[in-house]
């Protein structure tokens, strides 16, 4: 198996390659521009596998409308860069991984530790204040050796509407994404307003270059 962080193809940004505008340290994702641009087919739409059943109210939670990573099948993205429609890197860096690199239900995935521990954000999806929503996703961990002495126990936080939950994945004994091992996870939150931002944040130490791996993210409103 190759090195998920060896191919630094970060020069291939999606679409026009412009990062989100940052205002006071917060990103303003142009979700409407994403929708129009990716739907045009200029960014490799429909070339990556989609999650069966869709991703609910979350735009491109399976990253199927992102650009296919070149080379070995992975690409580094950095704070403020967009890597899929309505998704951006919230801090430091992440590795976006295509389905040809490792198997996590045959879908694209994100290692939350790029060259250092990072995060991803999906913002602006519509919600109803006071309604409860369920987030589902696939979780694994990158068990490879790498820079920054990455821990065996991968820890990440899922956050929305000022609520959060901590998830861990133990990569010891080859219990990792390189060996095709992953598991579905669920978490629920109550919306605080008409739009909600969803975040996946690595809780590994700052210099870790192998982290928790997420894929097939969906959000649905509870009855």
C-alpha cells in the first residue's frame, strides 16, 4: 500500500481553484456558486462513486462531485481551500483520498490529518430551528507510519449548532482503512437556526500526519 500523504497534488484545486473568502478567521462558503459550477460538469461531476441512497440534506456528503485526485489517488488541501461542493478545510490541512487508493465502501474519503491535524466544514445547509437531525458517516483510521509521530488511537470531533461528540478509532493490529476496515457511526443534534454548519475536527496532536478517516456523510431530519 502506498503512502496516503506522499502525493501532494494540492495544486489541483476544484473548479476555479479559489479558496473561500475568510472573514475574521471564519469562512464564507459560496454554496450557490458551487451548485451551479459543479452541475455544469466542468469539475468531473459523476466521475466518482456516490453513496447509495444519497446524502440527505447535505450537499455532496460522499464527495462524489469533487475532482478525482491525480497520481497515486490522494491530494493535500489546506485551510480555506475547497475540495468538494460546499466543503472546505477549516484548519491546517487534510488529505482527500479517491476510491482507487483504499477501500472505504468504494467511496472517496478524507483523512483529517494532512501534513498536520486538520478539519473539514460543510456550511449553509437548511435546517429548522428546534428540529433534530441525524448525522451518519463511515469512520476508520489511517494506521500508516508517518511524520509527526501519529498516535495509534485516532480521535475526532463532530460538531454542529454548538453541540459535539467525540469519536475514536484504534488502528492497532491492522484495524485500519488500509486493510479495508471501517464502521458506520451516527450522531444527532438539534438545530439552532435556519442554516447549520457541520464540522469534522481532528483531535490528534498538531503535527500528526495520519488521522481519523471519514466518508459517506449524510444528514437527515428526524420525524
